[in-house]
């Protein structure tokens, strides 16, 4: 694990406002009946490959810590992204992986 990389991600999260635009239990806009298992949003004032803010999953541990990332491939959007996992428990990460690894998207989890 590259500690400098994880430290930079932590600093990025700490220096930005987390905007939750898809709260836990809300329905995915493209897939009716598919509900978000954990709060999902973006870091305001940042930019990702899709020109939106850097995506972030926010769990319930309340430790204030980046615990890993998801590297995703989305065949529908035809892009790849890095999604931050913040304050996620092991159980929440498994729920997120089940949510993401479906339809036209696949992800790998890198644990810190």
C-alpha cells in the first residue's frame, strides 16, 4: 500500500465538502428498483473523469477515514473511475460491491 497515495486521498476528502446526492435507500436514476445501500455523492470543487465531482461512498463508521477505493469500468457510460470509500464498514463495502458489480459496470476494491 502506498501511504502517500492514501494520505493524499484523505487530504482531498478533508479539504472538500461531501455532497450526498443519492442517500442510502434512494433509487438509482437509470435502474428502477435498485436502491443505494450506502450514502453516495461527490466531493464539491473536485473533478473526475466524467467531469463531475470525485465520487464518494460514505458509510456509518464515523472514523473520518478513507478506507479504500473502487476502480470501476462502466460499459454504458464507456468510462472508468476511481470512487472513494469513506467511513465504510466491511459489511457496507460488501453491499456496495454487490450494488456496483451489476448491469453494465464492474469494480475492484482496493483496501487501505
